[in-house]
């Protein structure tokens, strides 16, 4: 004989509803640490008092007007937004029932709208060669142009070791010059993806 499913009786439902109502009424009147302790008991992911949560992958940019000794406030200064995200065309990338991607970038998600990347370049940057755009680009919005995750050489140092790139004379200005001033990040027709306008003397 199959087991019958047992549902909570009226008393169980009443207890749950009463608990949630007590939380909803009492928590706003509590101090911040108490509120955090109570909400953390019921819910996962409650930010700690004073903790600043950022959304998406865009890098946080610290404000400069915080008074001395105050917790540093962080704000997102979005400078680039992916058009489908800005225009709420989520279904171009996501299945709206599950929220999952229709396919991964490696399976051609990004190239569906960006067929010109990488184009007909002879040499390809590793992530570009396998269609993995996300190590460098945010799919939604970013604090940096071209939806990049960081700026200048900082982005390249996410994967490339600094000591490997600073041994020769060509990289003497690596801290003041963006790598993309000389190299194309997607690839090129020369082995080191040098731009045609970059002079090598």
C-alpha cells in the first residue's frame, strides 16, 4: 500500500504564518545586528550590517566623499550595457522557464549576434578560439567600455602572469599603457596579435 502524504494540519500552517508575520512586524523595529540575526535564521544570503552588495559582474567603484572612519560605500558606475539586457530581450540568451542559457558561449551563444568575432584572423587568443567570451566580458553590464571585467593590464593579469610579461623592453610601460594599445585582444595575423599600427623597433 503506497504511503499517504501527510500535510501539516491547521495548527502547523498557523504556526508558520504567525512566525512570518512576527518577523515582518518586529524585524523593521529591531537594531541592525538583531535584524540580521533574525533574518539570517530564516533566509540564506542576508547581507551583514554595513556590507555592500554589488549586482552583476561589473566592478565596484568606490565613492570618494565618505567621511573619515565611515564604512567605504561602493557604487556601480555602469558605462556599458549589453543591448539585449538593456532592452529586456532576455529570451535571446535565456530560457525564460528555467533561466538557463539556450546554449553556452562555447556552443555559439555570442557568435549568433557577433559573427564577425574573431573574423578571419590567422592567430587567435585562447579564449576566443574556444568561444569563451566571459573571462574578459560581462554579458550584462560593466563599469568599463566594451563590457570588460576590468581595465588596462589588470584584465590581462587575470590570466597572464605579470612576471612573464615584464622581462623584455617592450613591456617597460606595462603599468601605464593598456595591452590593447599594441595587441588585439581577440587575435591577429602575427603571432603576438600585434596591431598593424604598433611599431616594434
